C-alpha cells in the first residue's frame, strides 16, 4: 500500500514539474518574443560633435513596440575606449510598457582624436537575451574662425577707427554663449565685450567695433564659446601701426579767386574730395592773421563723396597781410575731426563794382580826350589856313 502511494505521489509531482516547466518555457518564449520587439529608436549627443577631452551627455531612447506586453530590463551601459563612460551604469530593474519609450542617460568623455567612433549601448532583459546597439560619435577639433572683413589702411594716434570682423562656425554642431573680447595695450575699444550668443553649425555673423589707439600695439580679439558645457577659445592678433590711411577722404581746395572791397576780402573756390571715402561736414574758414567777417566767417560745404566737389565763400579782413591761411576741416564716418591748411596770396583785386566804376569814369575821360583832340585839330587847321 505504501509503495502504491509513493508511486502515485511521484507521478503527481512529475506531472506538476512538467507543467511548471512548460509554463516557464512558455514564459521564456514569450519574453524572448517580446524582447525581439524592443529596439533603440534614437541616440542624441550633447555636444553633437566633441573636441578631444570634451565631456558630454548621451541620451539613448529604447522603444517597446509590443502592443500589449511589457518588458523588464535590469542593466544598461554605454561606451568604449574612445568614448568613455563616466557615470554609473543602470543596474536596477526597469519596466518598459507597451508602445512606450524609455530614455537612458549617460555621462561620457571623448578621449580620441579627430574621427568617427562607434561606442556600444547594451541593455539586458529579464528572461531574454541582451540588446546591443552601436552609436555614431564624432570628434572634430575644428575651432570657430575669425576673419577681418574690413579695417583701416593705417591707424592714427587718438583717432577712432572701425573694424569689421566675421565670426564663423565651420563645425557640424551648434555652439553656445559666443562672446568677443577686444583688448590691447594703449587701445580703447568700443564695445570692448560683445555677446553674440548661439551660433548654428555652418553659419557666420558680422561684428563691428571701434578702436582708438594711443600707441602702436597689437589688437587682441578673443572669442570664447561653449561646445556643450565645455569652454573653448580662439584668438586673433591685429597689428596697430600708425601711418597715413590711403583710403580716407582727402578734400582739396582749388579754383581760388580773391577780390576785395572796402578792406574786406572775399575768397571763392571749390573743394574737391580726392580720397576714397566720404568727407562729412566739410567747412572752410580763414585763420589768423585774417579776421573772419560777415557774411561768410565759416562756410559749410557739407558732405562730399569721393570725386565730388562743392563751392565755398569766405570773407575776412587782413590788415595788409599778403598771405593768409585757409583751414579746411572735415569728419570721417567715425566722427574723427581732420583739418588741413592752405596758404592763399591775397591782392587788392578790384571787385566787380570797382570794375564797373572804372568803366563809368572811362567814358567821360575818352570824351574829354576826343574834345581836346578836336580842338587841337581845329586850331591847327585854322592856323595853316590863315598862313595861306
């Protein structure tokens, strides 16, 4: 009897084990099938492209495409010898529900030189095989580029000049917090610090500023920016050398004419701009020993473009001085004041009114001469006739 019971119990246990094993096998099969529908749907890097030794963040998005089955994962990690993992791998279990996407975030550092690398993401499932995915990471040490677009041909001590700069981003990713700093020994820059902000990949932006040098020096232009959270710097030096700017405006006085009346001299002429830039607020006036007089103490010609000209008039008294200086002043586009002086020889040239007065006196004189001549001729004729 005891043997019979033992046999029956053994059969029941065997059948139960077989059933449990069948259920477990079915569950394993279901888990494997569910895991096959889990995939990496996206990978994003910040920064998008690394400099060597840049740190960054990787976001790996895992999607469960099963419509009614959850999957359980218990380990996730990322990286290789070129893109090193610096954060702790995921070691706790996580459930990814049906049709849900689970992000996994890792901190990494790029230790490789320029090139394209393929760090691996791995994800372990409960009751299923692991998922492996090779991401694509790029390391590029190309910095931002600074280009001087326009600058003066030469600088003048104490004079303000404009410099046009271009900041370009030749990288494949955006950079943030771009700032331009301008400095130099004996140089006053305005503005000295320019916040540019974000600069998208493959774009450029113009930046203008002015400098006023007190001495010959080097202008230092420094651009700082963030690639992700990593600070980077690029610098350009520009020599500041004093000299004559061959491009600046060059007003010249010509066609000068001098007349006088009642001790007041009147000078007229033209101002021609022989330079390559516009001369603004051109004025002409006389300097001592001349004493400016109304109505044209100072004559405002206005703005003269290159190869343009304008007329002027100045009036003054000179107290017998044979030569007086004329001052020609103008401003450039930055508001710098320039002046040149040209000596003019003055003579007591009669004015038009004086010429007319002389002409009016000439007619009576001629008439008198004619009358006298007629009288002499008549007397001569009378004398010769009486002798006969």
